[in-house]
């Protein structure tokens, strides 16, 4: 373990009992976070809570993704990190946000506001509300509601400054909405079959790919192999974390969604 990272014991209400996090932020008096107003391929929305995943060193990011491929577990992890870090103040820059296949391959969206709060959970309620997303559809907000950290209702927030309803814009959502509505409704083997064939998956554009190996190196389950300097995915191993999509420097990874599922999720 280097001087730059440390194992932190989490509060009693957390799902994870110990977290590997970078050390410097815990040596300061107060933590203030700044995030962008963006859609997110795995988490739907990224804001004040999701940005704290940056507290996890890169090598452990892949480990946590691999251990928690289910978005419910992963969003619980994000809330655990937030509860451990306890940021003093959180800011979301929505002057120009991002819609579509965020957090890195989306399209800029001019929204024209900055949101800030001492409560990161209610800040994300406001942020998703501005984007035209029902806050209760955001996994991290769902977990915060379940853990009595916020109500998830915009009416429970007291705003100062401009009227938030003047800034509401319908953001285009990413192509990675979950197909987990099969879970618990069909036998396990049927669920696995449907999930494999119908869930979104990363697809590589070889005419754009430069063969830099970045996707191969960051893939948590090692589902990507380089063949003739081009990435190929084993979809049976892929956990749909979309790290390859998020971290590709050339934006050569697109998210393919089955046309059948697209009809249900429009």
C-alpha cells in the first residue's frame, strides 16, 4: 500500500465494511466536490454522489466493478463511499451538460445553471429533475431513499436563487437502460438467456479504433482480447460495466441495444 491510498472503515449503515480510497482528501479540513451534469451509461445519471467514485484508486475501480456488476449493488457502493467521505459541500456544473451516451461519449447540452448544496443526495434529486429524469429512477437516489438519506422528492427541497422549473430540459438518455425487469419474473436460466441476448453491449468501431489497448487494460472481468491489434469481446464474460466505452480515448466504442428492448424502453 502506498502513501497515496489507505483502507477506510465505513460507517455501520454501509454495505462495504472497508474501502480502499486515496488518502489526500482525508488530510484536509473539508471536502468540496465539483461534478458535471451528465447522463451515464451504467448509472443513468452522474452527479454529486457518483463523482466520489474518483476517490477509489484506478486498480480498485476495476475490482469493485467486477465484484458488483449489478447496478443495485454498485449504486449501494457509491452511497457507501459518499457516507464515508461525507463531502462538506457539493457543486454540479450544468452550464453545459452532457446527454446521450455519457459520461464521455455523449453530446454537449447547454442548460445554463449551477446547482450546489450541503446535501449531495438532494443535489442529485435536483440535478436529475433538471434533466427531465424522474429522480426515483436514478439508482443512487433509489439507494439513498432506501437508506433514509433523502426522500427523492423535489418538493422536499428548498431552493434559493432562480426558479429551477425555468431550467428543465429533456436530456436524451443513454442506450444502456437495464433489462433487469426479467429478474424474479422468469426462471433463472431463462433470465440469463434473455439478459445475454437482449441486454445492451459494447460494440467496437474498428475504423475508429487505433489499437491502443486501453479497453483491454481497464476491462474488470478481462472479457476483451486483442486480435490483430483490435479488441474482441467475450459477451459471456462481459459484465456490462461499460468501462471500455467510458475510457476509450477515440470514442470507438458504441453501445448496441437490441431492437426489441428499444421498443419497450422508448
